[in-house]
C-alpha cells in the first residue's frame, strides 16, 4: 500500500477493528482498500488453522481434530496404535508426543497429516533440547525428560515456577523419593476422576500413581510446551524437596518435611 494510514483510517471509520481475522490471504489481482477490507473481515483465508493447547492429553487432541469441519477425518474410529502406525511412529504410546502449537493447513487436509507434523515437530524440539541439557540429570533417554516435562506442564501455569518444580522432582528422583504428583494420579484415574482427589485415590495403586510407585510414570500425561521441556532439562539448583499450592496459582517450596507440613496447614487447611 502506498498509504497504509488510509487503510487504517477506513477500518476505524467502519468500526470493524475487532472483525479483522488473522490468517493467510491470497490476492490474485489488484484490489481496492475497500475490497481488501471486506476480504479480511470475512476471513476469506487460503489456509485454515487448528491450535493444540499445552497441557492437553491425546484424547483432547483427537476431539479437537474431530470437531474441526475443515479437516478430512481419516483417523475417526481408528485405534491409537493404528494412528501411530499411520504417521510413522509404530509401537509408540501417543501421549505427549505431539507438539502444542497452531498448525495451518489447506481445507480437506487429513487429521493424520496434521498429527504427523505435530509429532515430527515435537521430535525435533525434544532432540534439540536433549543435546543442550544440563549435566548430571537422572534421565537415560529424551523420553524420560518428556515425561517429567509433561508433569511440570500440569503442575503449574506460572513460567517462573517451572524450573523450580523441575528442581524438586530432580532432587526426589536422585534420592529415590516418590514424586507424589497429583496430576499423575488424576491421569491414572481417567474417567473415574470426579474433580476432587480423595485419600483412597492416593493409596490405590496403578502405573501412574506416583504416591505408591517410585520413579517416573510409564508415559507422559499431557503435551508439554517448550518452557516445560526446557525446565525439565535445565532445572533450578535447589535443596527443596516439597511444594504445595497456595491457592492463587503459585506454590510454596520447602526443604524439609516439617516446613512442608507447616505450609500445608497454612495454605491447604487455612491455619495460621
């Protein structure tokens, strides 16, 4: 545009600033500012998009793909094992193996093609992060780091806390302590989870109950973002072994069990 300000003024005069839709637009001939305005407020894009959210599990990913009318649904009704075979990941559990991001695609692109891109993107990010990891971590494979990253993703939404939580989990792994992570228990409960964790849930053994079993769970429990992957491979050096939710999205970290017990009484039981 020779005079971009004129287009900005046009949009403001039309009162349609909030109607402009992000996307990729193709112009096959010269258009007037008004024609362009109509095109980008209609959302006449050449590519569609779908966003896979950090912290989603594979079931949620499949639901988002199934609900998108612009996608060719080739995987609908397929088993998870068959999906992984079709995208070139034979024998792998799908949980946590897809990178959360916004993916652009042309109409009628298959869900398998989108899943393959997300899988390859996660594989590339994890490989890069693994090569640059801190020394002395108790991981034997990048997959172990991915599992811990998924736990970090579900434990907190605060970026500054992720390396601290990673540091606590790393300390516990090195000491042979159980990780005692509520999100892994919730994942293991599946459809049985009623929105609240009960004492019986914490003592009932299953492969994902990190209160009853030592070490990492067998698979990731969600899709971790880059920040959680980085935290798992670059944890904060700390002596803390415990943390408890404050109720405001943040956590209180403690070195000793006595300090942790006081934090639990204060933040979970409301005592002073």
